[in-house]
């Protein structure tokens, strides 16, 4: 692919020169290389940085500056903590470096734009896409923006996966080394591709979630093929699984949706999504399993299963030991459960983060039962952006049904640990900065930690 880029005459894009060779310099913190990427004004900002395994801290660092003419600087008015951020906290995402600024979901106000930015102006309200697409390559032109091969120069990812995916904000050098938006300012590369205007009628507390959770959950049910009349089981009722349950039941016309988790989230989800059925697997009898319970509820199995938990959360001792000793990078337990719970020739989609290799995967059941295993991939946000934005603006979907907490950026490190421990009824939070406007009516009050 790299050789073909030059042959197609595509202009130089972030990450590669005109020969298709990787040239991208990681800019995961404006202080890198002696402050080379810091704004010349000397203005400081607060940001959340990864300092080591289980160690994230709010630091003071430099405001970033325009580096490429296609950049914009965004004054952040809202960010959040994602369930996938826990993988960063735990150090299971590859190529994290001390001092990297985290956060792949943010909204704000355009502060400054580079000379080549065509569609945005200072003062406009915007939300980001967690992925950073070039907009020019084969995959971007097809709307598969997270498959962009030109904004992530990680040679390790190329070796592990046989190809590169797009760069991602605030999620390690494995995905490009870009500074994230859990900060007061953020540099948005390729701003015309990575930023979407938010209508004035949509408050930040709703617009923020166009960055990831809304399109990712929508992609999960769309790409796995949930259709009217289907029966669906969804592993994990964090924000992605919660909203996937909502989309499947309320917008795709599924006949039955069963959400699976191990804590209070099952009750919370049922209280917010009318008609949702749930399984709290900690309450199952000793001779019951999640698949056996699903088969009891839906004889023969469900049409579609969606895995929205993640590969680092082992249930059995075998996988816990293998993960701890590095014998595998991800547990296959939830995927196996989904296969067992799916009817013959049904579909299993994986939307949660899996990084590398797994053991004890039941490939025989997959083949013999004719089940389609679908890797949903990182969500091509731009494919769904405007459609979902219109739903939010019209009131057809209200993302605040998952919003339970509001924090100051000073407390975002503590919010990480709340999210990790599933404490305080936290499903999804809104993180304010000194630039945030007044709290939107009907959204949670500020929580002081």
C-alpha cells in the first residue's frame, strides 16, 4: 500500500513523505524535545499524563502550538473517561511512554487554525473523532477512516497486525503518539477530518459523546448486522455495551436484548432502557453459566452476540495466570461464551479492545456451528458522525441517559480509579475545564473528589 500511495499522486499527508515512507514525529506532549511543540506564548495548561502502570496524574504542561498547516488548537470545554482508558491505566496497551497526555474524547472551541484548514474558524464549537484519518487514502475514501494507513507510523503495530490502523488521540505511540484531550488545550491534526461542528442547540454534555461512545456503540450493532426481530446478547454494560443495547432495542428493532455484567450496572441499564433484559452473572447458581442462562431464556441461542467488555478481564484462574505471566495478551473467555450462546449460523461481533494473542479459543465450535465471528474494528467515526449528530439534535437519542457524574479536570485521575473499581454508580462522566460553560439542565451536578 505504501508504494501505491506515491504512484496515485496523493499529496504528502501527516505521517508519510511523498515516497510513502513513515516520517511522523510523535507529539504526545508539548514538552517533548525541550518544548519544541509548545505555544510561544508560554501559556500553561492542566492535562492528564500517564506516568507508569496504575499511575495517571494531572500535571501542568505547555499549551500546544500549530505544528502543521492542517492543525487546529482546541480550547477544551469537555472530556470524559472511557472504559478503554482502563487498558492504558493498567499498562496493557503497547508503546506507552511516561508523560504521554491521555484522552481520546473531547469537545471544545476552536482557538486557532493552521493556514491549510478550510472548514473551521476560531470560535466554532467542535467535537473530535477519536481516530485521525488522512482523508485521502483508499480506506478513507471508502469511509473506513480507522483503517487509514497514513497517520500512524508504528512499526510494531505493522508487524503484529500485518498493517497499520489510523492514529488515535491520546492512546499511546502504538497508534501514532498523539497528545490527547484530557487537557485544557489539544492540538487536532488534520482538523478538517478530525473535528465536527456542534450545533448551538446541542450542549457539550450531549455533543461530547459523538467523539466515540455514540458512533462506536452504533457501529457495533450496525456492523454485526442487528436487524428487526433479532434476539441479541451483549457482554458488558459499560458505556459502549449500554448504548449498544439501546441502539439494538430502540433503533434497530431487535425483539429481545439481554445485557450481561457482574454488578449494579445491570439494574441501572434496565432502569434507563425500557424492555432490556439483564443477567448479573455473580447471582447465577453454581451449575449455571452465562451461555446456559441465555439458552434457557432463548432456546437454541440468540441471533447476535456482541462482546463489549475487553480482553484483559479474565474470569477463570487459568486465564488470570496466563495474562499475569504474559502467556497471552487477551482472554478468550467472553468470546467463547458468546459462541456458545449464539444459534447456529448466527453472528458474534467484537467491539471491545483486544490487543494481541489469546489461548483456548474454541475455533472448532465456531467452524462447526457456522458462526460468523466479526471483528468490528476501531469505529470509522466519520461514517456515522452526521447521522448521529442529527439524531442527537432532533432528540431521537439522548446520550445523557448514560451520564451519571460530572468532575473537574483536577479530579480526572481519581475518576480513572472510580471507573476502574466500578464505584459510585459511575457509568459515564463529563469532565469540565476552566473553559466549560454552565452545566446543562438535567445533567449531573459537579462531584468533588
